[in-house]
């Protein structure tokens, strides 16, 4: 029979150790792995204490470990606390990785977080468009009907709110201030649901053909048609609009011999039928 008192004492000891590591703001990988293994072996018994760690402040070390372990244990009580951390500057990535382990069970709560952020946009300076990055990534990586339907609806609504004139998307009156257009498309590609193609075509045709937005939409459509998920469209959009090689070549007075490789890299996706 399992002696819960012994497990509880062991758990308290680990929590106290983690608090020490939090103060030091560092922990060696061997010790981290040992603690993770011990907590995972405790199973659901450790879940309430781990959730409390997630809610504490200045706990990057213990919070990262707690998120990982909660993902491995898979107790659904952890979904909401993890979803609440998706925008956190320190633990957002850890929460994202943990939630992926829950699969479709977490999608409803993650969608709620995105919908709430759209209703209540925030200003985070230059990273304003990255606020929903982790939440959208969970949805994109978790292939299911709920994710696909949400992304199609999100893109349609995004485009319906798009002004027909130049505007600053970082202004607070822009409904989708915290949602990156290219990331939504990337998540739709990750879903590999071809029923998204008409929605992306509609978004594509809003823009002139020479615009990066038009090209990225076409690349997304091409990847869906061909069943390919490589790349990360937000980064690719940046590179297409401002090729780093061309910039470096210009700074070196042409010594680098930069060549435009757009057609070579993306030509297979540009069939517009």
C-alpha cells in the first residue's frame, strides 16, 4: 500500500528545494531531470501542488518544471492554469508545450483565451502581435474539427474587420491588435484541412497581387493542396518583404552576389487555380 504521508513529505521537500532554485534563478539539468522524474512518478497526487507553483510569482525554475510534469501526468485539472499562462513572458512556452500533451481536451479553453484577448486587446510595444502566439500555436498543432472551424472563423472575421485603407494595426481600436495574420495562416496549414482553402482564397483576393499578404496566402493554399507543413509563415513573410540577403548584399556594395530565390523556393505553390 502506498504511504501517502511519505509521498506528501517527499513532495514538500521537493517544493522547498524548488523554491531555493527559484531564488537562485538557476538549476543544473541533471537535478532538473531528477526532480521531473520523481514528480511524474507521484502522478495525480502531485497535481494540486504543481498547479499552485504555476500560480506563484517569480518562479521561473519551478514553474517550468511544474508545467512539464503536468503535461506528462495529463490530469485535466491542469488545463485551465496552463492556459492562463500562455501569454506569460517567462512560462508561456512551457505552458504551450505542456498543453500539446493534452491534445483536443485543451482546445476549448485555449480558444476562450484567444477570444478574450480579441475582446480586450493589450499593448506590449513591439511584440503586440505576438501576444496570441502560444495559444494559436496550440490550436494549429492540435489537428481536430474544433481547431479547424475556429481558425476558419477567425480568418473570416479578421478579414471582415480589415479597413479598406492604410491603417496602423498597433492602435488600440484595431480588434485584432494581438493576432498575427500570417500566424493564423500558418496554423491553418498545420491543420492540413483543405476546407480552409476557400477561406484563404477570399483573404488573398483582398490584397493586390504584389503584396506580401497575397503571396503568403497563395503559399498557404499551395501547401494545403500538396500536404506540406514545412516553414513558418510569419518569418517567411518577413523574409519575402525584406530579404536579409538583399539587404546584406546592398551593404556590401554587391560583393555577396545575392540572388532572388523566391521562385525556386515557392514556385510550386503559386498555381492560382
